[in-house]
C-alpha cells in the first residue's frame, strides 16, 4: 500500500536523519529541491546544512513520532523532540538546558521522494525553555 510506504519513508527522516544524525540519507529521502510552502523552497544541500546545524546545537536529540496519518501523496506526523542545548542555535550560545519541543509536519511524496515539507514548530516554546 502506497500510504504505508510513504509513512515509512517519512519515518526514516525522524529516525535516521534527526535522531541518527545521518544527513547523507537526505539524498535518498528528498527531491533535489524541497517546497517549503509560501513560495519558498530549499535545495537538498541547504537542507543538509540545516540538519547539521541542528545536530551541532542539539547533539543528543531524540525524536519520538507520536502519530502518523497518510492519505494519497501526503503524510502528517506529530512528533516530539528532546535534547540538550550544547551548541550555537540561531545566535544563541549553548545554555546546557534540556528542552522538549513539539511539532507537526506534512510531507508530500512525489516519485518516491519527499518533495514538500510544511511545518508547524513550537519555536516560541523552545526559546522560552532556553530563556531567551
């Protein structure tokens, strides 16, 4: 079933790229250009750089997928990440604080790869936990 394959593809993003810190897998999972919505896109190499920056700031990150729903070419994932702020993040030097963030992603799969990513991420809650 295509929806189960799409869910498995997206789950690899959380398990292998985010938690496993294997940014090379992005080449397998993502289209060369990722649509981020609102007329914004990012090349795959830029996406790898962003993931690397997150791993530097939060090297012990663990992502837990709470729910996944798939229909057609889209997969919706509700997830939580826990990590310790150990490196620079958006100009904020390491605080050593343990944080928990929640987010919802919608991924669109085209030709067996993730072609679009829309995100609702609790950046305000993260910054509050970092006390900035």
